[in-house]
């Protein structure tokens, strides 16, 4: 079995409006594997950035070297446009950052040289790569679509690759609450106790005997849109 993981910071993505206040960080995944929407400072992004990262890993396996070894966002955008071609006007207009739009407009027009770069790659492998490395996130393949691609035909086994159940939003209340340091410590402790169920059950029983759950995230006020979970003063404690 092959599992690809650890692209840096993870971010929740719930449709519940109550979680739309959670600020999305621009520092996510390793630089060479960042999707265009992360490089271009999109306020919201989703699992399509992971498909891009997997596409970069797949390309690296095919050519035995990093696909976009840029040292900064501007250099990375230049490499992406040179390989994939100049994005459409619609794709550029969707970029919220005026600076990033100007950078892309300043680049020489490119038809892309993807086919030339992967000339020795099989047709099916190249097609799978192409579906994952689309500049626009909505044009990219989803994970299930990539697994069902003909290139994966001999390996794809739906019975052995089930999608996990959706995460419970209630487990991420701390993401949208004005928690203090003590509450965050309690959350971390609770997470650690999941690996020690006997100790966790004993701890929960002891806490219940002391009265109301003292550090329940739901007792804290909701964050305002874009507000960080902890203030700088609290972080210094």
C-alpha cells in the first residue's frame, strides 16, 4: 500500500456556515507542492490543493526530480505557467490578490511544454497527471476520479480503498472559538487521551464528579470573521 501524507498544515473545510469564520492560512503544504490557489492567496481553498500536491509527487516519480523547485511564490508561478501554459482569463480573474494577477499578466504568454517535458511518459500516465495539474481547482480531478483513471486500472480496488466517514464538526469547535491558553491545553490533553481509552474514561468520570465541564469549547464566544483563535497576549503566557 502507498499512502501520501504530511503536506504541512491541515485545514478543516466544513460547509456549516458557523465554521466559515475560521481564517485560512496561506502557509500550507511544502513550497514546491503548493497549488496555484495557495500561492495566489485565495481566502478559501479545499481538498483540490491536495490533488495538486499529489500530482507534483507523481510527476517527480516520473521524471525523478522536483517539478516546481521554486524558492518563492513568484518563481513558482513562473514555473507553473511555463509548464502548463498561461491560465485562462477566467482563471486569472478568480484570483483575489491583485498583486498575483499582475505577476501572471507580466509573464510571457506560454502554450506550455508539458507534453515535451513528459515525452517518455505513457499516454495514460500523462493523462492522469494532466487531470491533477490543472491551474483552476474546479478543473482538477477529485481523489475518487483519479483512483478510477485507466492508468490505475490494475491497482484500483474500491473494496480496499473506502472513503472514511465525514469528520464531526463538533470535534473542531476549538477552531471557531475565542479559547484561552488553558482551554487549548485541555483540548490537547483530551486529544492525547484518545490513545489511552482507559485513562480517558477515568479522567472523564473524575471531571464529571467535580461539576460542569470547565473547559468545554462551546462555553467560549465565537470568533469574528478572520479573527485568530488566540490573541498575541494570550500566546505569550
